[in-house]
C-alpha cells in the first residue's frame, strides 16, 4: 500500500510524541504515587512520635484519657492507631481498628523487638480489610522493647490525589497532542510542498526543460538539495547549449569540407573530360596536369588534417622532443611560406638569436608554426608578419605577430574550437583553412606541456604567443 510522504511525516511525529507521552506519563504516575504514599507515612510517623512522647510520661490508667485528643485529630485525617506494651498487650485502641494480630505478623513483631521502625507504604487487602499504609514505632529502654504505637491509614486519600493528578496529566496530554498535531500538519505540509517543487522541477528536466531555478531560503538538507539541483540544472543547460553550438559548428564544418572537396573534384573532373575529348596542345596538357596535382594535394591536406586531429585527440601521437636552435624552424617556415606572403604583398620577418634553443618535436613545431603563420598571411594584406623567439623564466617564448584584420573579442574564446571559423570568407581564399588548423595547434602545444595565448585588436592585428618549457640539456 502506497502511503504519501505527508502522512508518513504526520504519523511519525504524532507516534513519537505519543510514545514519549506514554513513557513520561507512566514514570510520572509512579513518581506521584511514591510521593503521595511517602507523604502519608511521614505524616503518620510524625503523629506516632507525638503519641510516644505521651506514652513515656503516662501510666497505663491515664493512657486512654490522655490519648483521646489524638483520636479526635487523627480520625479527621482517617488515621487509626493503638498503643501496646512490652508484651504486645493493647493499652489504647480505637474501636474500629482491625485486630492487631492481623496488622503485625511475627516477623514485624520481631523487628519491633529489636527497636526497628516498621513502615509499610501500601499493605495489601489480604491482611487488612482494605489497602492501607502502616507505621509501627517502638519504645526502647535499656535495649528492650517497652511498648510502641501502630498507626494505619487507608490509601484512599492518596489514591484520590493520584487520580486528580492523572486527570491534570490527561488534560496536558490532550493539549500537547492537539498542538503537536497542528504543528506537525503545518511542518509536514511545508516540507512536502518543498519536495513537490523538486519533483515538478525534475519532471521538467526529464522533458528537456533545463531553464529552472528553485528558490532556497532554508539552510537545511532540503535547501542544500535544492542548491545542488540548481547547479545540476545549470550544468545541464550549459551542456545542452554547448552541444547545440558544437552541432551547429559541425554541420557548418561538414558543409565547408564538402564544398572544399566538391570544388577540386569538379575541377579535376572537368580537366580529365577535356583531356579525353579534345585535341589538347602539349603545353596546355602540362598546365592541366599541374592543376590536377595542386587540387589533389589540396584534398589530401584536408583529409590529413582531419586524421591528424583525431590522432592527437586520441593520444596516438608520440613526440620526439630534443634541444635544437629555434632559428632552424623559423628558416623552414620562411622558406615554405615566402611565396604565399609575397602574393599578398606581405613581409615575412624572423627575429631570433642564432643560439636560442627550443625543446620540442621538430616536425610538430613546424606544423604548429605553419598553421599560425598561414592564418596570419591569409588575413593580412600589404602588411608584416613577424616570427620572434626568446628565452624567459625557463621557457622558450615564440611569437607570431601580424598587422592584419584582427579578431573580434567575442570570437577570441572560440578560436581554438574544432569547428569554428572566425571569418566565413576564409574558405574562398587560395590558402584557406577549414576549421581544424588552430584546434590542432592547441592540441599539439598541450602535448608539449606548453601554453598558447593570443592578443588581438580588430583592424590592428593579432599576436600568437607560445610558451614551451626549456629544460637544461643533459651532458
């Protein structure tokens, strides 16, 4: 059977209170009884001691007469008594007293003979005609029993007091249960409503709505759960936005790659058909073959770039790092890209000390700098591209600076993403990259345990800064 959490809380609160009240009531009842009986026997002992004072001073003939005032007083207190001598003979007794043999057993007489006081808070009705409290006080002289007094009082008065106190206790219990029920009702509803909000929010998330925020004003476990829930919802929302954004970039990237593959394939197809169907002069054939070769290289570069990225991402590349002069790499870059720079009227400058060392994988560092320098040339017209190198704080600092169009601040944070292109027109350039170049650069720099940053200002230029650790050469 399914029981709602609201009723579980309510029942548990009331159940715990009821158990606590039963335990406390039971203990209080016993405590009250003990107090009532103790007060009764204390009262009887006090009167008994006063009677014994007269017993010591009176003769047996005067006993009944002088104890008459005590009979009147004690009768109003529902206390009866008799006085006995050393032989156990009753010297003075109220007429309604039960036989003294029924009151004092042989064991009790033996204790009295030793001078012990007898106090029975509650004597059962098998010995008396009703339940009663009994007090027996001896009078000793030279270590021998000379007499004593026995007092008996029904416990009815104590029971009435106990019953009255129990009535008050029942009233208190009823009031406490009523107040607790109201408070439990309120608190249970309060907590259940908070959990209900969590459940409703969870259902929204299950249906794809992550734009949720729960108000948390209470610093308890449910409040903490609400904060964790908000954190989870925010992360899910960011993850979905990231997935949507990457999916958009991926689609754009696929469209770009498809376009870039389609263009050279169309060119190659047209050239092949022309070569097969027409009488092409030898000079034109050589140009066609050269163009087909360039377009094939272009497609291979794109395919290799994709494969390279996946290898880096899956840690399938092992770097062969060693110390060598940085100028060697710069000279290779300058030699490879000089013609590309000249076509756009750019100057390609190298600024590095001939002895400046770098600790890196030779081929991969060339790959890094070729990608960055190509981008710099691509977006610079009639300007300057500078490659600089220096050592600072145990690192080799490599800078690639251009005076090109720059990158907008909102685009800088996305520049390393796999499918991102800051300028959609770049694919229309002869040397355009296709959304993977800078992503590969970032991966390769990370593999070198290095860092790469950029500073850019729109229409003024961009500077890429690479920091590579430079450990001391061994030997």
